[in-house]
C-alpha cells in the first residue's frame, strides 16, 4: 500500500491521522510520514488497517475508546 492510498482510505473511514495512530498504536507523526511517502508501510500495518476497515463504524468507535 502506498501513502496516498492509506490517506484516501483513512479519510473514507472518517478517521484523523491522530485517531488512526491511536488505533494502530503508533505516533501521529508516523501516520503523516506514511501518507507523505517518507516512510514505508509495513505489511503488519497494512493488515491491521484492513482489520479496522472491516469493522463497522460502531466497532471502530468502541476500539478507539478502548485505546484511549
């Protein structure tokens, strides 16, 4: 997955970089660097992101609240 694709998919889910970072247990700056193409996206992150995408909006909200 390329950074541009990650950004498009994240925005489609209505997630900010900060919220996605919390869900993936990384820093917001890391998400920024992925999206800007400054840092490669590991396969494990791609799989974790796909897992987030496959959840319903309600499940994603519950996941976010568990992280915080």
